[in-house]
C-alpha cells in the first residue's frame, strides 16, 4: 500500500473560505475514487500550506484510475492546475512511501508530517528507529519515497515520517520533551548523530472518515467526448491581451494535443464591471485530457500562457461537460 502526502502551498491572500472549499474537496476524494482511502486535508496556517494525506491500495491504483478519474480531473484539478481560473495553489508536490500496513488506528487529531532528505542509508535507519519507538505520540510511521511512479516534478524528499497526536495538548507535550526538541530541526537531529540535508515539517488537523463513508462507486469506462470550458473574469483593460494570449498560446497547445476550439465568446463591452471570456474545446475523453495534462509542464505554449495570461485573471471557472449526444459535437 502507499501512503501519500500532497503538499499544496497557497497563493498569497487567498480567502479562508476558498481554502476551506479546497480542503473539503480533497477530503471527500475517498468517497469517489476507487483505490483511494483515508483522505484528509488540513491547513498548516504557519506555513501557508495545505497538506492532503491519503492511502492507495497499490501503485496501479495511484498511477492509473486515480489519474483519470473525473473527480481528480474535475474537482481537484480546479484548485491546483496553473491554467485554471480557480487555482489557489503554487509549486505543489507529492511525497509518499510504500508500507505493508497502512491502517490508521488514530482517526483524527493533529498530524505532524516530517519530510527529510537523509544523508545516508544509516541516517535513514536511525530516524526509522526513532519512529518505531515513539514517545508521547498516538501514532508514528516512517518510510522512503520509493514508489516507482512519480510525476514530471520528480521526488522532493527521500523520506517521510508521519506522526499522529490525539489533540493539541499531546502535541505540545511531545514538543516540550527531549525527543520532540531533537526531532524538530536539522541541528537537533545532528545532535543525535543523524545527518539530514534538509527538513520540512507541517502540522495540521486531520480527520479520517469511516470505511462505510469511503465506499467508492465503480468508475464507468470513459470513451465519450467531453467539452472542456474555461470562463475567465478579466479587467476590461486586459481583456484584449488575454484573448490574444489565448489564441497565440493556449489554443495552439490544445490543438497540438488534438483538442480543437469549439467556441469562444466574451461579454459585451461596457456591460459589466469585468469582462468574462468563455472558451470551449473538444476533447476525445477525460482519459485523453489526463494525457494532455501530463504534457503541460514541458510545453512552451502552455508555459507562456500561464506566465503571461494567468496573472490577468481575477477569477472564473473550469468545467468539463458531457454532451447530451456526442454526435452533436463539432
């Protein structure tokens, strides 16, 4: 099984209500996506980061059904894809580890996640020994990021140590003790003779739902075309520039991926405080979009659009729609 932690740094100034929306969407993923369980997201306010934890039954579920599931492509990606008007995160990444037993005996409380780059196998083994005999914690697990499938972003950390505390009082008691102090910094670990090149710690609330609530419905095969629509709200002074960047960069990226533009429209001038630009492209299937998404980070047109056009976007929506009859699509 795979325990995964998806780290989502927030853009500056995101309203708390929008952050909570994303937390709710992430936490509900185990109700929708087969093979994914124990889904919970929490906000580390001090780090300005949301951490999403979950378990996959195996690597095939992680690299396969999860990546192409409608809930991932639709609801989750709204908040994390840089070309989405609803995106509120930046520089996201995931770290994970394989384990024979991913059972979570502690179902709620405070999660403390230590991400580290161990200097050597011996240093990793020393941290593992600490994790195996936790003092003052309700739960502890440690592992190396040795999962075979990774995104184009690669591996940010070599190991992850996840700790569970029943409440803030237990966490504070641990941090006040010698073990907590020693395991909270590179220097503290060095004092124990353990070399870690870098260390990042996130602390946030977590709450895991019951198994009955996690019963994911089967996902039907996705073979039908979909319409992919982005509606962006733009200052009237920036609307022409935004449309020009759409035409010169995003449309070309989509066309190169086999996704032609179906329709583009904009609200009438002087009719609204903001201009809305609505664009719709045709995609063969959600699975085809997943393949397209994997090319974004290396595509110069997509990168130029994100860098130059997205700073102009004040908000909007990103949606996938089924056509009542696929034959009616252009």
